[in-house]
C-alpha cells in the first residue's frame, strides 16, 4: 500500500515540502504537501484521504483558525489558573 506522500507525488508531482495540517474533529488528513511539476507549484491537501489541489488562500484560512485556537487555549489556561487548579 502506498503512503499518502507517494500518492501525492504520483498524482500531482514531486513533493518538495510536507507540513502538518490541523482539522478540528477530523480524522486523517494530517499533512499538506507542496508539489512541483513542470515548474509549477501547487498546495495539496486531503479530504477524508482524497487528495486535492488547494490554494494559498485556504492555508491563510487555516492560519486564522490556528490563531483562534491558540487564543482560546490561552484563555482556558488563564481561566483555569485564576480560580485555582482544576482537577
């Protein structure tokens, strides 16, 4: 059985970078790929293990989600420590 990286290369071109992608309440699909073929680069993500050509705009959306999660996690830490240790 081929790895997702091997499938990405087979379908879209040479993988030049692999990066984590976080999806809230989502199974699998943990990595994105930057691929290059014929001098053109694409962002490849997956949806339930189905690879697709994405966009830099979608990555910007993911960054906004990560920023919100970071903020909310810091708020949870602050709330938990303000009133003492939660068990």
